[in-house]
C-alpha cells in the first residue's frame, strides 16, 4: 500500500511541474493548493530534497522547484524514494535473492511477474503525464 507520504510527494511534484516558472515555489502555496498541512509537507519535502528530486531555498523568494524537467521523472522513483522498495515479497527486496527455498519455490515466478508489472507501470509513468492529466469529475 502506498502511504500518504508517497501520495503527497507525487502531488507536490505535480504541483511543482504545473507551476514551474523558473522561480522557487513557496511551500505554503503548495500546501494551500493541495489542501495538505504545511507542517506535514515540510517533513516530506525535506526527504525529497535529500533524495535529489527537488531543490529548496530559504528566505525571501525561497521555496522549492524541480531539479529536472517533468518528463525526466518517473512516478516509480518518487514512490521508491518515499516508500522504499516496490517489491511485493521480502525475498525480492534484494538483487541477490538468497532465499533458501528459491530453487523449489513454486510461487516465486508469480511474485517476480507481479513485481515486474508494478515496476514497469510506475516507472513507465512520467511526472509530465500526470501534470497534463485533467482530473475526472
């Protein structure tokens, strides 16, 4: 399950993409538009800055902006930064699957296929696509 941290991070990224004008966008403006607590967003954007998704500046004219163009971000990278691995089962969380049951596990192919679909879905979606999408009414 994707937590509010992951969902809100995507909403912040969409907001930054939609309002990009070369200047920093104040967090209070994002919080108001997204109807999210500014205090909670402060925690989220701090992690996003540390993870290299956005840059921030304090003081007059400060706020946040994207580091790259919206089409260069995948939704998958945003989610994994905020949530951790997208792997569905513990034995697939590392590159070296060292599960002692690997060779006899009848369910492993199921989880591998599922994880590929989830990975391909989220990494195939670009921030620019979400920013251009019109909300359904």
